[in-house]
């Protein structure tokens, strides 16, 4: 949506043509809000359950969307973005584990991978909304898409009433019979004596017993668990590195600053920018839906490496095209090449760094560390988003397309 709003003349004029650090603040408020919410992920989900974690996040997002739609000045807009960021982090950190814990074992990998494809679906709605609203000659050109951000959360609040609670959380709270009924209903058509149901039930109970014996009530000690054994230290490193890879692979250009990139190759009209934003998001969603089926067949690491290689070549092409156009603005082929690889960037990224990543980070940590692992991942993930969203607009103002070269080199790392 922020991509689309940067192409909406009404938004730019209302907030004084934001650029550089000011534009970074508009986008950076979202991860700042998320960082504030990170400490509450584990507490909320542990005591109230995954469903309440999702419901709380949805309520916060609705409040943020209402404030953003009613924003009267820069400060109010930025604060509303922070509130939405806080709610979205709770939704993501609660939703991922819930999907993994209620899915049928045969479908778990694909179901968990598909969880992250909803990002692209939301992007389509946001992008087409800004494509339609930029024609409005008043502040409703940006207030309409701002308010519509609350619609998915309203749907979530209704939908969560029909979603079962995690059987692992139920057993951890002493509600064994409720957990057994849930497993029987959703994994065996109501048959509590089904071999798979009995196996899952006993496996979760045994895991809970072992984890309770090793549980330490001190919150510092709970997170220090990641430092106590070589295996957990490696998990901590992987969670940190995955967060870095997911946000420092050049995707921030496409996700937050598509408008200035297109402006550098001569595409400056609101119609051109919002149309490219909207259609590229459609390609992103369709590709991510298919790629969500691959982890179960191909494996995780191969998809990570393949995605990074393809993203590397896309970013080289975008860099080269932008550089050539900068030297010769009459070279339309260079501008067309940049647009083509902007379209290809999202599918390349989605191959291994969207659905696959959400699955991988829930698999590498045991249940007793899962929510803390999600909190660790979200902390670093939001930190890298914050860094890139603040740095990129300043860099684009200072050195233009040459900023892409930094990310080309970083992708090799």
C-alpha cells in the first residue's frame, strides 16, 4: 500500500512531497511498532492461546487503520503505521505456529508454506485500491486504501470463531481432553481411537512432560535457553540469519520504494506507477501459491539457494538498466528492462524466501521454544526492515541507482 500511496499525487501533496529521511519515517514506523509488540508475542500466546493472539493483533490493526484513514498530519499518520505494525506482528507470530500445530501431518508443510502467500494477496488488494483511488481529487485518494487495511482484520475476527485452538497449547494448559477432541475432529473425522490421533496425542503429551521438567519461569532464562546448548545456539543463528536474508536481499526496493525506482527510468505518472505496482503483485501472488507446494517435494535449503541466485540476477539487471538509462534517458529499452525485472523479482524472491521461509523457521525450533523463536525472528526481521526502510530513501536521494550495487554484493554474502 505504501508503494501505491507514493504514486498517489494527493498523498504526496498532502504530506509535502516526502522524500529521504521523511519518507523513511513513513515506512519505518511500521517495523518500529512491530518491535514494540515483539515482547508480548510469547506472553500473549502462552497464557491466552494462539487464537487470542490473532484476535488481539486483528483488533490492534483495525484501530491503526481507522487512525490512518483519519490522519490529519504527519505525526498521526506515522503513529497509525506503528500501531498497524504492532498488530501485524502479533498476527504473523500467532498465525504461523497455529497453522503448523493444527494442520494434518500430511498437509502441514504445504499449509504452513501457504500461510505466507497471504502477504501477496493483501498486496494485490492494496495495489489495485491505490490504482483506483489515485483519480480522486481530494484526501480520500489515500484515506480509502488506508481504511480498507482494517477489512482483513474484521474478517479474521469473525473467522477465528471457527478455527480450533492448538492441541499443543491445550495440553500445555492441562486440557488434554479438549486436545484429543480437536485432533479427532480435524484429523480423523471424529474418531478418537484412530491410530494417527492416538499417536499425535501421545507424542504431544510426552513432549510437554519433558519440556515442563526443564521449564524455568524466569523470562530471561527462557530466552537464555537459546544460548545453553550448541543446538540452540545454532537455531538462534539460523533465525537471525534468515531474518537478515529475508529483508536484506533487495526486496525492500520492490516492497516499499517501487515508485522512486520507476521514476528513475522515466515512469513518473501515477497511472503508470500504480498499474505496475498492482499487476506485479498479481504475478507475485500466483507464483507464491505454486511455490508453496514445492518445500514438501524439493526441500528447504535448495529453495533458499535457488531464490537467492535468481534474485541476484534480477537485481543485476535492474542495476544495469537503471545505470544505462541514467546515462542516456532516450534509451527506452533500458527502462523497459528495469520494469521487466521488477516484475520477475517477486517470483524469484517467492521461490524460497516467502512461503518456504515461514515454514522453515517454525520447523527448526521445538514447541517449548517455538513462540520465543518466532519472537527472536520477528525482532531481527523488524530490525532489518527498519534499517532498510530508513537507509534506502536516503541512499536513493544521495547516489540513485548506484545504491543497488551494495545489495548485489551483499547477495553474494
